[in-house]
């Protein structure tokens, strides 16, 4: 599994409309831990980062890694792709919280 960056975690949380408290509860950690990780003030331990990522993915977020890391929401009813590099009609949020429309997504 590719490494997820702190700004991707924050972008995914915001894209879902979740508070830090809600993400912390979903990942079985604390709000303070989520805040520190998002601010890159602390590194996540071996279990916290996968728990945060899993909670966000279960809610419909897909993490994109590589040269253009970001996050996007899966289309309703769409299974999670085998590779996060698969591009389908999603609303994407890049590392600078830039919103980009997918091929069939409405312009933001």
C-alpha cells in the first residue's frame, strides 16, 4: 500500500464533510492524533495510518499516489478499484486542496 500524505488525509476528511472527531472515532484513535498527523507535526504509527486510511476508504474515498497525489470520491455503487491510478468520473481534491473535475464530473 502506498504512503498517504498528511494533506491527503485532511483533504479526504474535508471532502467527506467529516470532523477530526468523526474520523478519529471511525479509526479508533483520538482527535488530537488526527490533528497532529494532518499538520505533519507527528508521524503516524504502524497501526494509526492504516486505520485512518481504511476509515476514509470505507466512506468512499480513493487515495491517488504517485506524481499527482490526491483524493477523490468513488462514484456511488462503484467498487474500490484495484489500483488508485484508475481514473473514472470522480471529484478530485489534490494536495493543495485544489478541486479538479474528472472526465464526467461537473466543473467546480
